[in-house]
C-alpha cells in the first residue's frame, strides 16, 4: 500500500508536446487510437510542487 501524500499545491506546470502517432499507438491499449492534429499526437506531463499544509 502506498503512503498518503498531503500538502497544498504551490505550483503547477503543464507541458504538452508533439508525439509521432505510431509511438502513441504502441502505448495505447486496444481499441483506442491516437487522435491527431496536423498529423501529430499530443503528449503531456503535469509537474506539481506541494508545500506543507
């Protein structure tokens, strides 16, 4: 069991980037297919900094 993490979100950064659709296709479970915009898929990561309550 994972320990609980408690805190207040001090900062959030969302970074999105272009990804080759074939790379996404390998990661997505069936029956999902990547959606594309101008021939690219979209990937992203959310970075969160927590501070004490």
